[in-house]
């Protein structure tokens, strides 16, 4: 059933694309005469139609004939001959259309008509005659050679027995349309490929097969022994180098070529052959854009102009530390007092356990019922019974607000049954079930999705009632004084789910995180426009949410991203190194604002396999994240097993030091946020964006990165290391100055070992940069230099 052969029958320019749009029917069933006026069927209008630009159209046929084999030439068989495939023959006409969308974009569409089935002897006159001729020749040759024929017949040739002929004549079910499209085009051996959304293991994907599918990234992603252990516990739970929360069917190459696919079908970019790109689309058509630009920054600008850009962030979230912690009102007030002692600049407290926690087989987990908790709980540090977890919730928010500190919380699009929860005001799972807005299984019941120790229902975001209902829940949270939240998950829609819209759940799976972002963004915009005099100042400052799941158009609907659940490790595929790769690859793909949990998230404390956050890892991650868009801590999934910023005097002092380093370049961060909103350029950048012709730069991965164009950061990402190797790229006319020693590095294309003890990460500024000088002055005024 695979049409593995192609002909080209016609290449022409169509001046009036409106004629095509008006005459193409949906199923591509009719024959296409020679006249351009009756080349039919495009499913939607294109930009070229409005501005009357011509369209290039290529037409031909696809069929399932085996390709010629040179092995037959030595047996006297013509090289131009084609051989028929086993089984029924399939052929179809195809159309490829190219049209100019903007000055910098060419759109393309691939359409294939429904399959046509014939017997093996009815493919086409030319092919049939060729095959029959070979058949007669083969028969004569057999008579002459006798048994020698069977010993000397060319390898790969298949004799068709009478049984196989009978099977070929059987009435095999015939699909109504094709379900795969392969689009193949040229590349070259040295071309490097960047992008594909948020990727954690590689920057350059030449030689790789890259699946574009939103999914949980896994535990370990190939790092051992944790990946093996995770896979033993649950099938594929470990993930691999390609698993990611936020892929995108988009890339930029070192040759300044760029392609973006439209749609949400599962897709694989196969770059394993050095001379070509092959895109496999799990659908019956393909659509995309070819982007033009003279540099990586230009290509990112063109891409984000097409898909949408993140808005400017509220200034408050990039002003100081986001303190992530749990435990309740008393715990927050206690830590707040300690932070004031160390003079830590704080933007917000992020309190993910605001909904309360319950004990499960794997530890403490949140109640997924999005209202503030008011039950009794086991105390923060001493496991004694305390009063309500967040007693005086509104008073706590008001007290923090009086010091210009916001409160942030947590939610996701899933709802847990909460029959056992005490003191609940609402049972949101039951409400959603009654409203019939949960994703369904094949039997029409709510699809209960396994989530570690409990099952949850998932909002059907294709249902028109879902957005209104959930925005009311978020609105109640905001009315209490909350000014930001983590909008978690979005990657877990089951691929066998039944949706209100009736759409294919596999395609909907990739679209789901965009729908989830859209709901959150709508509440942000709607709240901003409400006439609320009491919170006018907060309205002007704005709300913010951050997400981990995404797809191609997520920058249009999101505000801020984080990289999900890295291991609390030094490893490459799922530890601190992967957080740098994810930061840089996502930046190329339009995710201009991204960051990771300081210290990582995923802790494993099994008898044989242990991954606990060490103090050294925590301190180095603080240093790294002080040069990202947001400086936010997370206690991890097992707080008691991890070193925390509040663990001792050294961790608290280090946290205060790098919160101040982060504060010292706030003025530049504001500039970069504005630039991102206007051009789509990321805050943290792979050096390829500014030095694309430097081959050493093209090979860099997690080793170093730029902040804007003025800072060069070379983080320490290995245990016990106190030196790093810094590379100063070709093509930079300015020298670089080390911020701690003032040493100047002037030689382009050179590597230098640089001291980087804890507390003094290797950071360089361009000599003579006004931005650099301002940063150094701010460090001095804050007592860091």
C-alpha cells in the first residue's frame, strides 16, 4: 500500500489562484485536464490569493512500483524498466503548490487524491508493457538455463507463486485515503540543524530522527542507571533523548535555511542521511512555510512574526527572586523573616501546595481541586499537628503585597476526585462531570488518566463550556489576591480519547497545550480590562502564568515557560546540562522566555538508586539561573531529601548573593523583554545566533551561552570542577572582560581556561559596553564586587 515511486507530469505557474480555490474539491477525486483553469482544490485561502501573487504548481503521480535495480543489468534487463510490487497496485495523483505569503515566506502545500486500486496488470500501459516484456524474457531464460536459473537468479528478485497470485487477487480492505506523506529534499553533509522546539539533549540534529510529539520528558532520558530503573517500574517512563514537553516542527540550519510545518499531525524529521531531509507526516497532506533570512536572528524574527510572540512580562516577575516553597502560612512567614535578614530581593512567593496535600504511596502530593486548602496538616519541619495549612490566606497575601511581594500558586487542566478531602468547599471533579466537560473514553465515560498514585479526569478543552467554567475558577483565585501561577501539564491527552469536537485525538494531543495556554492567557487579558479600582495598581502591573507543555504556536498564547522536571543531577540528558540545552533550543524556536527550577526537581530515593540534590549542585544551579529570565526555586518532589536554599547559612548566603546578581542586570532584562516582544529573540541565546559562521560555535551545546548580545556565560556544570574552558568566538570585534578579575580576552577564536570557584561563575562582558559598565556598577552598589 506504500506508493514508493513518483513521476512529475507538469510544472507550471498559475496566475489566478482563486480559480484553484474555487474548483478544488475536498476529496481530490476528479481527473485533471491540461487546462490550468481546472486544476482543482485547495482547502483554504492563502495569502497569495488576496494579493494576487502567482502560484507554482507541480503535478504527477505516485504508485507502488519497486524501483529499478542495477543488479538486473548484468542479466540483460533494461535499466529503465520498472517492476511491479506484490499485491494490489495503488496509484494517485499529487499536487505540490508553492505561493509567496510575504516578502520573506513561501508557503507550500502537498495534496494527494484518494487511492486508486487496480489489478497488477493494470497499472499503466507503459509500466505493464515493460513488465510483460520482462516476464516473457524471464520465461525464455528459464527454459534455456533450467535449474541454473534458480541458482543464478539475481538477489532481491521475488518469484511469484500461484499461492501468492491468489492472495494478490483477494479482496483486501482498501483505505479511503492515504495516512502518510513523506516529503524529501536535499541537504548537504556539513549542514547543521537547530530548533525543533524545546530539546534537552542536542543542539544540532544532523544524523538524528526527530519526532514531533508533545509528551512527558521521562525520568532520566537515557542517563543511567535512572532511565533503566524508571523503565522497569513503568514502560517507557524513562524517556529518551527525543522526549520533550514542547516540540515544534520548525528548524534553522547553518546554511540559513528554515522550514516550519503547519498543522498538528504526528511528524518525524529524518536527518539520518547526510544528503537529504525526509519529513514523515502521519496524515494525508502536508502544509508549511519556507522562511528567508540572512542570519539566525532574522529567521527567528520571520518565524515568530508568523506564529506569534510572547507579550512583555510584568516587571514585577523579573525584579527579584521567586521563592518556591511549601508548608503553609507559618512556614512562609518564617522563611520570609530569614530572607529579610539576608536582604534578599524578592518578587514573589510561589506556593504550589495552596490547595493542600495528601499522603500517597509515593509521598506527599497535591489535591487537584483548585481552591485554597483549609484542612489541618502535619507541620512544616517537625511533623507535629498544626492548624490550618494556609490560615489567614488573604491576610498573608495582603502582608506580602504591602512589601511589593506577590503570591503565586499552581493549577493544571486535570481534576482529582476529592470525596476523601476534608473541609472542601467545592468538588470540581464532580462539577465538571455534571457539566459533561471531561475528556471521555471509548465507552462515553470520563477518561480517568493515571497519575502516579491516583487517577484524574482531564478537561476537554475542545468543549465550548470548558474555558468559561475554568476561567471562573482562575478568577476566584485571582480575586483572593494571587497574581501568578504555574499552569502545569498539558502534555497528557490520551491518544485514544474521545473529544467533544470529534477531532482525531492524536492531532488534538499536540494542540492541547496551546488550548490550555489560551485559557490562561484569556483570564490574564480579561482581568486586566476589568474596572477594578481597588486593585488598579496590580492591574497595571499585570498577571503572569508559566507553562512547560507547548507546541509550535504556544508563544502566541503563553507568557513564560519553564523546562519541566529535570533530575537533581549533573548528568547530560536530564540534569543541569540538559536545562541549558533546553533553554537554548527553545529560544531558537520562539520560546523567548524560559527557565528551569533552581536545583532541578526529580528526586529518587530508592534503596539501590538514589538521586538527591547535593549542596554543590544547588549552588551551581543558582549561579546558572541568575542569568536567565526568572530566578525561581523549587523544593523538588522530595524536599526532605534535597539541599534547599534555606538549609544552612551557606545556602542562604549564596541564594542572597545571586538574587542580587540577578537584580543587578534587571535594567538589561527589561530591554531584552521588550526586544523579545517586538522581534521574538530569546533572552538567553546560543552563540550561533550572533556568530553563525564560526564552526566551533556551531558545535557548542550546553558549554556556554549569551545573555542578549552583551554577556557571555560559561557555567560550571560538573561536580567538583573549579575551572571552565571559555571559547571567544570569531567575528566579534570587541574584547571580553572577566567580571570578577577584570582580565581582558582579545583573541578571536581562542579558548582559555578560567578559574570559577563556587560563588564566582565565569561571566564576561564586551569591553566598552555601556550595558556591561552599568551591570558592574550595580554589582558594586549591591556589595557583590
